[in-house]
C-alpha cells in the first residue's frame, strides 16, 4: 500500500516554446539558447544546442520520399536533452536573465520581466 498516493502538484510553467533562456546551473551553465520543446508534466525544457546527448539510430527503409536522411541512414546522431525548468532563466530584450511575473490587463495574462518590467511577448 502506498503512503503518498496523492498526485504531485502541477504548477504552470512561465517558459514557453521559442523563448530565449540562459542555463543557470549544470554542465551548460552560462550558455543560452532558444527553447525547442516544453514538457510541463515533467517540468523539463529542451534548449537548442544544449545538454547534447548521442543516440544510436537504426537505418530505416522508407517507401515515402526522403524526409530525414539522418534517420534513414542510421548511425549516431546528436539530440538535445531535457533540462529542469528551475535551472534556466528567461533572457529579456537587454540580454540579461530575469525572473518572470504574470500581470493581468483586462482579463489578459501578460508575462513580464521582473528586472525591467518589460513585456515578454
């Protein structure tokens, strides 16, 4: 019998796909990049060119046209790995990492940089 069978609380992430972020801790500390994918359930982000891992891919036979030649040929490919959302900060327009606040303007949620007060849209 499980003691803690309650679901973990899911908080809303303030990082979105396409945001520019800087890594604050880990092996890629200080590097920045664009967010490719966000997984809110696992609280992870995938940043372009950071936390690279190697994957061994089997050659595929494709009856359709050549969509992805790397996957068809097989071999070792580099992929971005997940980074926990607590280890990244959004970079504002001036290029400095900042925390993100949420303000409401007439029922509309707007993300705001805490340092400068500028909108992050």
